[in-house]
């Protein structure tokens, strides 16, 4: 580990070499207390106003300071500068990281240590309403790219000393800072240790988003045991149940672990409405999930292999429309589904000014022209459209649902309703066999716990009942201590 | 070796699902007569005998119950003990193969789907293998979910079809003598693999096992009773001409515009069958583990899966194989040996060993 030199010129040369060809590197030579000094910072990351007012002005006004470099640094630290965030640092690698994190570094000739000041001054986005987690009644502020702002948003909502933000870093080159956020005494120490261990296993050079970390935190399975949220209020609710949130610098969302399957169906709005309506909405989402995953598969299976299951009137309608199209039901549904995904992706990636045009053209082409030209049948189109809409009722599950739908479609085509059933058991096996940091993903349904299942899964109980009893995630049935 | 444990309720629910799968394949030909109502009593008697048959298992496993019969055999019987896990492994392959074969026969004879029945069977074995590979915990949790689906599915079919129930279809009990009841007892015991499952898997179960066992007996008796009563009461004489009367029962159900729920019934059967196969395959894995003294080798699981599949396809494809492997007497003796005789021998060997060491 390289230590800062007591010779100021040597330190300057070192830093200038490190930041060679970096036009944002700033070095300001000073005369402080009768000795040479230099202040280093990176343009764009620091606030020049703060530097001038809080560092340069007091330094210039300080008179002669007796003693060697170290004595002068001591005096400056204690009696001259009054910035809130300042510390001593002797390790060169740390100084480099701090410089690149928006700190200013003051070096004095004859002193083998530097003073670093938190004077970040880069532009950050304000806390807008989250785009992907829209709430009817919840707060309208969401996380931003600055993890420090995100920490403050959580802190503002939970004024307890038990709330901890543990600092860590990932990415060999990017050295992306992150914070493990949890409630001491509530979060399981074993799970916390496991999270730390898995974060240490992160061996990529960069971490440009929280999504990079997810694959290092989860352990296989169709459904992830790691959740994400853009809302500080959701994080507060989750850490209160013993979960751990990870706030990553540069990502406007927090990672939540352990994350159970049922949590994909829970939104803050469920808890802000009356219990009976919350329960109704919850079941609506369960139904949407099943509709979204199984409807195309079942439609193809029944229309192709088990038409006897359909009521006569419906069967005749489907047969009539199918007779006018050139493709079999399977191909038709597959094409429609593929086109829908293309449209969705195009709508998502197209410039905002064009995305409406893309949607209108796509909707018109698929919705109207394809049916009227006889290329696809109206029932198939309706099935795919219903599936797509139902999928958005549980947006957290969109990714696995998109692939599951396809798998069930193929299973339904080749093995009929039985293929879909076989797929369902396989999916159940996968769900039952996956855990998130030692907590079964399907808990408290499998393994079943009546008290917990009737608390916030099968019904959304009232707050009086929710307030009673233990609902810590690590105490879910079937949870065990985990080891790698 | 520390093993994952499941609760007693989970284990016996998985066993219930396995039993239901076997019950669904019930027909008059196998029960041996034309008064299926007698089979309700057959089942009750079979359960009473089963309770006695299970005693050697409880005795062999002892109070702590940390080791299964195959492990105890390896410990107490020297080289001869190696035969025990092999016997159990073969028994589970046989049970899995015959259950699967029955389903394939049902598909080929009764449903006659537009796709290969072999493909369905292969997919079922594949899913069961996946479950067995993930472990007993996965299978047990999945069994709980399937149990709910099964109860809902059967509940739906039974409640709808109950409207067709007619007392006129019922015949006096034991009108053809007691021979049919006896044959039913043998049939039910022949098609029950719970005793072997208990001998091998019970060490991985925690909680009140005996209560679970009696709960299983009561639950399956109720299920068999209701099923048989509905078959007889709704189908009358027609039931005796059918290979799979429960399927016929499902196929005549209709709820307003929803007709022919037989596909749902078959799907539920398949879900149960996957659980049964997964339990059998996992039990095989435990037997291999006892034999090789290594932690449940996965290659053995693959080998067992292939063996079950080949056996099922062979049984379903050849009538001679069907005569051998689906023979009630043959399966009955297999149950008695695996569920009663072997545990009794192991218990006796253990007791003898303890006595010798005491001297």
C-alpha cells in the first residue's frame, strides 16, 4: 500500500502522473501558515463555492503557524477549517478514490498525511415520482442516483438509532460505493453476514447499476430471491420486517433481500386501503399472474387438443375464426406474442417523441389490419392482449412471465392441457426448491403457516392484526441458517 | 451426515397424494367382483393390517429414528446388509414403474391423445427427477401445493357429479360373499408403498410421526370411501365395464357451459403421479446413499429415473410384462417383504447385536 510522501513536490508529481491527460484534475498551490501547501480536486465533482468559502478563505486568513508540517496540519484541522466532513488520510489509493468521489485533498509540505474534505457539488436529479412503481395513495418521491440522498430519504422516515447504513464498495475499477441498510436487532445477523460475503464475491470491474449485483446475490431459480424498489417508503416497510436493503451509488432503486415470491404481489397501496379492498386487489393480482402465465398455453392446448372442454357456442366461434386464417392456432399465437414483445421493446427504447407513434402504428397494424386481413384470428389476438395486460398487474414478475408464457405455449401445443400441468408442477418444484438467503421463496404458503398466510398473503389483514405478532422474514416457516 | 428434515404433516401429505394417485386407477377387474362397495371395507381392513405391518418399522427405527432401515441393515448385518438397500431400491423402481405404466395404459387405452403417450411419460419422469434432485424438502413442499390442487380438483369433480348419485345403483353389501373383500384387501396393500417409504424416509421426518400415519390412514380411507361410493352411486353397472371408472366419472361432469372436465382430472392425476415418482426416486437416492456411504449421489438418481422409465414403457407395451408386474399377488408380497419382513429382520438383528454387546 502506497503512503503519501512528506515531500509535497513528490505528491504533486504522483497525482499529476496519475491524472495525466485528465482535464478535470485541478491542483492549486498555496502558502499556508508559512509553508507550502497544495489543494487537489476534480472539476465537476466538487463545489467551487464551498471550496472557496470553507477551505481557501480560512486557509488564506490563517496567520503563521509554528512547527513542522504535521504540527501545522494538526492546527489547521482543529483551529482553522470548520468543514463538517473532513478526515486525515495517508494511503494514496484511498486519496485517489476520495478525489474521484468529490472530495478535495489538502497536502502540506513536510507532512506525511493529507486532509480530505467532503465538498461534493455535482448535479443530482431531484426525487421524482418513481416511474415503475406508481402508487395511488403512497408518497410521490422516489430514489435518485445519489445513494446519499437515498439514505437521507430513508432516515427521514425512520428516526431510530437502530437504523444502520453500513458502507461497502464493489467493482475493481469503478469502486462503486454502496450502503447496506438494516435495522439492528431486527435483521438477522446470519443473513447480514451472508449478504456481506456475497457482495465480497463480486468480481467485476464495474458496477454500473444495482442489476449487476443481483446475480451475485441470488442463487438460481425461475423467480428471483432478490427484489428491487424505487420507493423509500417500501424500503422502510421491508427493513422493519428484518430485510436488508442495498443502496448502490448511481442507481435509483434499492435491492431488497431476502425477497419472497408473495412480495411480488404486494404493493404499498394494499396497505393504504381498507383490508377487504386490499385483499380483493391481492387476489386480482394472483389471478392476473395465472392468467398471464397460463392463458396462451391453455388456449392453444384446448383449441388444438381438447376442444371438447369448451362450451359449444364458444367452440363454434373459435372454429369459425380459425377457418379463415392461414396459420394453426399455435403459430398464430406465437406470431402475435412475438409481435407484441417487439412492440413493447420498441415502445420502451424509441425516443419518447416517437414511442406514441410506435404504439399507435403497432396497435393499428396488429389490432385492426391483421384481423381484418384474415392473417390472425380475433380470439388469438384477444388472448395475447389479455395476457399482456394481465402481466402488467404484477410488473415485478414481467421478466419471468414473458419466458414462462412462451414455455407454457410450447408445452400446451405439444402435450395439450397435460403439458401445461407438467409445466406447472415443474414450476412449483422450482419455486418450492428455491430459497432466498435461507428463507423458502414460497413461504409462508409452502411450508405452510396458517397464521402468516392469513396475515398478509391470502388476505391482507387489518393494521390492528398486522401490528401484533412476529413477522420477521427470517422467522418464516422453513427458514434455516445458511452457509455457502 | 446431517440431513434436511421435513415435518410429519408434509411427509404424510406427500404419501396421501401418492395414495390418491393409486386409488384413481381403481377398477372392478382388479377389485375382483361386481360390487365395488365392498372395497370400502377392503380398504378399512387393509388399513388395519397396514397398522400392524408398520409395527416392525417403528421397532426397527427405534426411539431416535435417526437412521433408516437400509442404513441400519448396513450397520447390523455386515455384507448381507448390502442386500437391503438394493432390495428397497429395486422395490421403488418397481413401484414407480408400475404406477407410471398404469397411467400410460390409461392414456393409450382410454384417452388416446393425438401425441405420443411415451412423450408424456418421459416428461413426467423428467419433472420427478428434477424434484428428487432438489431434495425431499422440495418434493414435500410441492406435494402440499399439489395436495391443495388435488383436493380442489377432486372436490369440484365429486361435488358436480354427486348430483347424478342414485341410491338405486347401490347393491347390498357382501352379496357375492367375502372373497371380493379379501381380494380388495390384497389389492390395496399391494398398491401401497407407504411402508417402504416410511422404512427409508422416516428418519428425515420430524414431529409426531405416528399421529401423521394415523391421519394418513383416516384421510385415505375417507377418500377411497367417497370415490367408491360415487363410482357406484353415479355410474351403476356401467362402472364395472370400465377400466378407469374414476375417469369416466370425471368425463360425465359438466358445469353449465364448462363440459368434459376429464382433461382436468387427468392433469390432477399427473400432478400427483409426479409427486409419487419424485418420492420413489428420492427414496432410491437415499438407498444408494446408504449403500455407497456417500451423500446421495446424483448419478444414481439419473440411473433410477431411466430404469423407471424403461420399466414403465416395457410394462405398458407388452401384455406379458403387464401380467407379471401388475400382478396383485406379486406386488402384495413385495409390499409385505419391504414393509414388514425386512424391517422385522433388521430389528431382530439389531436387538441380537445389542444383546451380544451387552454380554
